[in-house]
C-alpha cells in the first residue's frame, strides 16, 4: 500500500512568529494582501497584530471580514468577488477554521473559476490549478486548517456541510504564534481544544492510519491531555497555548492525510441544522462514538488511555483500557465545561432521523474504524440526546 503525506512548504512556530510574515511576503515578491478574518477579530484588535506588521513593512492590504463561524456559500462567493476587486496577489487568513476554510475556497475558485458555484467543490474536486497563495495565521488551537487539505463550507439551501478535499488548497505557509491565541475566551479554548483531541483520536483509529500518522496523533493526544485544562483556566499561560498550537497542528498533519470518522460526520450534521460550533459538536459526540467504535480498534485504546494519563494500562484487559480511554476523554470534557448531551445544545429529538441520514452520507463516514449504518448513527444520536 502506498501512503501519501501532504504538508505546508513552510511553517513557523512560537511566540513572536508573526514578526516573520513581512520578511516572507517580500521574499516571495508578493505585492498586496487580501486579509480574510472575521468581525470579532477586527473588533478585539487581534487581526491588527498582523496588519500592523504589514503597515510597518509598507505592504499594502485589504480586509475581508464577511466570515461566519460556519462559513457559507455566500461568504465564499462574496469573497471571490472582493478578492478580484482588490487586485491582491495573495491571501492572509487570520482566525480559526472558518477564516482559513473561507480563504481556501476563495483561493481555489479564483484560480479554478469553473468551480464558482462552490457546490461542485464538495468531496474530491478535480481542480487543475493550485490555490492563490495563502499564509494562514490560526487564532484557535483546534481545526488545524492551516496544515490540512480539507475545508468545510455550509450549503444553507441544502442544509448540509460540504467537506471539500483538495491538496491544491493547502496554505503555502502556516504561522502558529501562541500570542495570537491568548485572547481566546474560555469556552472557545475548551471547544477548539476538544476539536483537536477529536482530530487526533479519529485520525489515530481511522482505517487509513499508518505508522507515521500514528506517531503524530499519539503525541497530539499527549500534549492536549497535559495542556488543555491549563489553557482553558489560565488563558495567558503562553507555554500551554504554545503546546496546544503544536498539538492541533500535528493532529492535522495526521488526519489531513488519512481521514476521520463518524464523530465528524455527525458533527457536520449538527452544524448544518443548528449552526452548532464545530468544536462543541465534536467534543460532545466524541465519547459516545468512542464507545461505539471500541470493538473495532484493536489495542489502540490502550495507547489513547496511556497518553491521556491513565495508569497501569498494561495490566488492563481490553475492556478495561477501552473504558479507561473513554472515561479519560469524558472527564476532561466535563472539567472544561463542554455540554454532555444534545438536548443541552438545542438539538431536537424529532430531527435525529434527518441528522442520521445526512451524517451517514458524509465524506468522513467511510474512514470510521467500525463499518456503520444509518441506524447505528441514529442510535448514537439517541444515546447522546438524553
């Protein structure tokens, strides 16, 4: 079997990493930046940390902040037009997965206009040209959109999230600066951190996992287990922020190349129906899906339990270490304030059947370690509802 790894050509990590952006821009002979971000990051002067660097270096830029937490087709099409009107020659994406995903769609459509309907990008699209160059500056430690070949856009008309997979969309550069994440509120830190944990666990147990990606995902699980709670309750702790930034990045290095599973399938449905934040949906569903998948994971839950801090796992039976892994994830989730049931986040019991149909057809479903069915997914939703 041949395994493929696609990563950024350049990435920078650490406090002050954004200082490098002007130098890289000039080295690459870019002239004008199209800065994609959201209104909150403008309001709270987070994006300004980067734009001030551009101004200081005499680099022209234009801001596009029409980005929703679950970006839509309209956000993308408006962005494509604004990019063309701006006469920019590269994109700087500042934000979480929403800003970076929107940037990827804008960049791909700009250089592949035959996909301007956006809907045709769903799944594995047959694009021919690389995206407009993107420099990604994450402000959350969760999605790893800065290193993945995936992006997710909401089709509001069809009430579904479209997962788009395209190696040509990967940013040319990622800048992971913990100071850009320090202003994240507690709830967002918690949900995005659990999003990263979901990526690491699903990437570790997915059918496509192999030695190299296993290494990435196990280290990500360890770093998240040791640092997420500190990042949530000590928001200015730069060491914890930096560890979480690295953890979510290396989790992305893995799952981007081997796929995910039905936690994501089911979370995508929730996001499309209720505009549920993706990290909250993943975090809530993860323990329930882990319980369902346990029989099809061999000894992998032993290693998950170990990296999550469980003791004496080598003396445990398979039933014991599988329970230990699920319990460790659930306990972390509770400690940092993640909702534990679907009813808490406004899901409706009468919608569960529709959610299951959409989730079963999601692009992430085939990667699940346990072969599943629409009925199985409905059963998991029902368990998570009460």
